């Protein structure tokens, strides 16, 4: 497990806290993990294409 530290805009944090206080999530960490998981799932094709392009560019440049 890795630990990340982030600064959030006040409005975003208020929305996060509202979800916890309404009982949708047990704590702030749960909201952030779920949001990140959903983001990564919905953007997977774009991420894979970006990684492939970086690999191809690295391969074509011949740099180690």
C-alpha cells in the first residue's frame, strides 16, 4: 500500500465530506480511492495509448 498526500480545493473537499457525512462512504480515504479507481477505469484506453506512444518514441530515439 502506498501513501499519497494531496491538496484539494475547499469546494471539492466540502463535497467529499458531504458524501461521508451522508453515509455514502465510511471515510475520506474511501471516497478518494473510489474516485481514482473510477477515473482510471474510464480513462484506461487513453492511458494505454499514451504509454505505447512513449515506448515507441523511446525506441525510435535509441536512448537508454
